[in-house]
C-alpha cells in the first residue's frame, strides 16, 4: 500500500490520524461514520437516534516488513515524467484559490474534486426526490467539470507517485507539511495526532473542518473530544461525535461563506433524504427550524471550542 494514502485519507472517510507506518508497510484502519441528526423540532438526542449513528470498522492487516515483496514507490527512481508532472502541479497550485500554502491548496483542490463526486452521488441516492434536483445535478456536473479543467495536471497525474514525490521533495514547507512528513516517517503517537489536529483547525479551512469530523470518538486522548466532553459534561461517545461533526460542519460553512452549505451540499442532501421537508433548504433552515435550543447550544459550544483552538487560546 502506498504511503501517499496520507493524501487520500484527507479526501475520503478514512481517518488520517490512525495511519500507522511500520517500515515499508502501512497499517491502515478505515473508520466510516454515519451521522444521524434530529429531524424534528421536538427531538432530543434519544438513545434510539444515537443508535443509528453506528460506525463500521474495516481493518487491513499488512504484511510484516520482513516479508518479501515489491519495493514501495518512494524507493523507485524518479523518472523525468514524474518530475515534469510534479512541477506542473506546483504551477497549478499557484492559483491559490484556497490557500497560499501549497500543501493546503493541494489538499483543498483534491477535497473539492471529491466533494463534487459526493454531491452527485447524494442526489442520485435521493430516489423519489431525485427528479426535483435534476437541474441542480446538471449545474453541479458543469461546475465540477469547469473546476477540473483548472487543474489538468492534477486531473491526469499518476497521483500515487507524483504526490508522493512532492511530499518528499521539500516542495511543501510549513508547520503543517512538517507534521505530515513526521507522520510519514514514523508511527504517530497521541501527541502528534493532536498536534496535527490543532494545525488543521488553525488553517481555518472548510475542507479540513469536515475531515476533522471524521476522527474516531474512541480515540482515548483526542484533545478536541475531551475538551467538548468536559464543556458539555457528557461522556456519551456517540452524542459527542455527532455534536462535534455538526459543530465542525457549521464552522466550515462560516469559513466558506455558506457556499458549500446550500440545499445541494452533501450535508443537506443527506437531511433531505431523511426528511422531504428539508429538501431545498440550506443549513441555516435546519439549524433554526429543526434543532432544539439545548441542541443548538451544544453546537455553539463546539464552535466556541473550535475557535479557541484556532486562536491558540486552547493548546
């Protein structure tokens, strides 16, 4: 398994902070979280609702490093083609649509591309409501095509080799990229995981907010979860995970001025699938019409904690 999975983890539901590297092998644990939220003004986080928020763990056991096998891609020689593609990607990242830091820009571009696919899949999954989103589906498809056209090298590159080369070639220079390289080079401990999480929060990037939401609630020393647990005086892991996911989603919307929290966002399309009255509504409608005051207060507490991490008030 290629070590470039560090990039892919941030763009899928897999959990970056559970990556474990052991010599030439990677222990990769994927954790999928299905979040169920309240769909009635009278709903509270009941046990029945929380039970719907189950997590499915898939563990891939790697071959020991001593076992024979092909060399990892980073041991292979860098070809002129790989180098040329890497330089072309760096030029495209100079557009700085999301960040002046190339690594943040790259991950944001890849996340945007993945989000396009997720939105289109979500619309197709609406079944009887899908027809009402046919116009939106066509518009999203066109937007995604236009976005892809801005990054032809990223679109066509052999990502497993090219992005791996970029990570190891000092093309990215920042505290965040240093953390990625540290994780690449050794098995991360809880301190390193928390340090990376804090740096992702400090980036104030909507794409990163949504990825932080995928961190497993079972991580015993997760600083964000522990802080929220103390503030809300709750130790229920499923409720904590749900409220953190929702707080991070709302914070992400604030960072991108709501452009990804419309009625065709993945978050709201999922709400539409569960309640037809939410079809065509944005996240603000959900917050102010479907959330009880106590629930909303908990979400706002999570947002306050996230902002405190971002400002350095909480370390």
